[in-house]
C-alpha cells in the first residue's frame, strides 16, 4: 500500500478540536463555554481533569503547526471556539479571538498546509446554555450569526468548512445521557436539541454557500457499523436496525432531504412537537462532501427494559475482542462498511473520513515512543478504505484523529490518541512511531 494507490487528489490530513487542545480558557477575552463549566462539576470527568491548559496550543500553536509540516501532512482540520469570537455567544465580537485564528490560518498557508475549519466541535458558549443552549430554537439564529462572522473573517483564506462535528454525539451525550457538557438528560431535551442541531446543520451550510460560492462545505457524522449480537436472532436484528437509525441515520437523512428515520425508530414521532412551518424542507442542504468519522463497530442485543430503543450495546471487553483504551472494538472492516453504506445514498457525492484513530498506551524506549498498536490500527483501516476505493466506492480523504495527545472529554487525559506525545507537566512534544510512519507513508515510502 502506497500513498499513490489512493490517487493524486486524495486529501490526507489530521484533525483536532479547540477545547481538547487550546487551553487559554480566559485568555484575551474568551468567554466561558459549556465545557469550562461542566469540567468544574464533581465526578463528571475522569480524575477531575479539565481543558484549562490542555496542550497549551493557544500559546504553542506555532510549534504544533510546524510539527504538522514536519510530518508532511498536507491538510489540517481544527475547530473554532465559538466563545473566543463571541464571549457571550452573540453580540459583541472579540477581535483578539479573530486574531488568534488568523494567525493559525496564516501559518498553515505559509507552510502550504490546507486549513479545514470545523465551526462547532461541542463547546457552546455558556451564556447561550443559560438560555437553554441547543434546546432553545433561538440557537438557529445564534449559530447563523456566528457562522456568518467566521466566513466573513476567515473566508478570504479558508474554503473548507465542516458545519457540525458529530451532532449525534453532542446531543446524545450532552442532552440525553448527561455525560458530556452541558450534562442535561431526558428525551425531551434530546429531541429538541436534535431538531435544532439538524436545522443548524443546513442553515450553517446555506450561509457559507451564500457568502462564499467557491466554498467546500460539509458536516461530520459519527458512524459505528452496527450488527445484531446474535446474527440469526430476529429480535436482535430489529434492535440493530433501531440503533443504526439512532446512531447513524438521525442527522444524515434529514440533511439529504429524507426526513428523520421515524419508520425504523418510532420514538422519533415525539419530535413532532418541535417541528414548525417549513422545517422539514429547511433541514435539507446539498453538501459538497460528507464527513464520516469511524472508530469501531457495535453489536446490539434486544433488551425489553431499555427505554426508547429496547436495545443495548454489548461492550467489546465483554466480548473478549481486541479493543482500545476506550473499550472500542478494533474492527477495520467497519470503515469499509460505512463507506459502502454512505455510497448507497443518492445525495452523497463525496466522502471524506474526517476522523479515524485509536487510543492505546505508548511505550518509551530511549528517545523513541513505540505505539505499534496505533500504527497497526491506522494501517489496517487504510487497507479497508483502499479496498472500498478499488471497488469503486467514493471516498476522497482521510484525516487521522489526532495530532497530539489531548483532553478526551469525559475520559480526561487518560486515553491517548495522538501521533505526537505530550508530556503534560512540561508540554514537551515527542513524535511517536505512528507519527513517523504517517510521515514516511505520506512521503510515499509505502508500507
Ligand atoms: C470526536 C473527538 C474525540 C474522538 C475520540 C470523536 O467522537 O469528534 O472529539 O476525541 O471521537 O473519542
């Protein structure tokens, strides 16, 4: 397997997200986000960790972007912290926040690294959460205003935009399970957050297109390949269909103009009370590309007692299969299955894997950091991606999650996904073997 096997126009990249790396949570006028507040609550985050300093990227972005350059990675996806630009979420613009991202973008361009901006990677301004956050329909207005501002200030140099990162995860974990910020629970919170986020997905896309006709706009969907736990069991099969509708189709199908997958997940009928006027048409947006984020597969068992879906996931550790520190099964074929499935949708023209990667422990050997499991994970997924491509399925890019070890949400700093190790006491960066491998692969040395 060589880089050239994927074709000349294939985008190779690496992804990061603001809250997970930046730190500087009050620097230069930044307002608080829901993650700044959530991480202060007791027993929410592993070890009581938070993103107050994280990788100190706010001060060290130059070093990190130079590392991307050194690794020869041509595309860099990062997110904007909404509350750096609008400390209160709307109204007053903080020009120091704009300056920061201008410096990031300019350095990328200077080094010939193509910037990809994610507009929302989960860090809603806290002032907006005080008004209900994603459960308040006004979020469409707040978000539209923020998106216009970003395009106006950065659109002269950036043309690749990801509107939302994994809306299913931030609504599900943040507004249904309460395990991510803002820690809300319950079906009503969840369904209203889902509908408003889905409307923002299309509203954001339309705004970018109207301000920048040459833009390349998409949004990123989490996707876990879903299978019944007992392949032949009819109840497990039906449970798997419901979970697939919830995890993988809930945000994708409305943006394609197909509405919500109510037939396969009847609980979604309760969304009706949040749907107004032309909403169902307004959910539709013609994406230039579809971002697909794949990490694992889930096996699903029917469970009568589980509210709303009557299904449960069987953890990888309980199945005794090879898994990462996140307890996610290592299952490379999932990327192939996801690409194949997305290819079956008529409205999808271009697929970019905007995240794929793995958390494993690293081993220090002299000056080297050995992380063969991560390297093998990436290679095995790339092989399956290539198989999909060779069979004629559309797939045009691959971004590794992630550049440096960072703050992994509710799991704190424990799981390490980076191609680059960070010593969080000294902020020293060391390229791991996986990073060196990616560099060599991108230099076309192959496997
Ligand atoms: C998210 C990242 C996260 C990664 C690993 C994705 O769900 O976009 O922010 O760190 O997966 O959990």
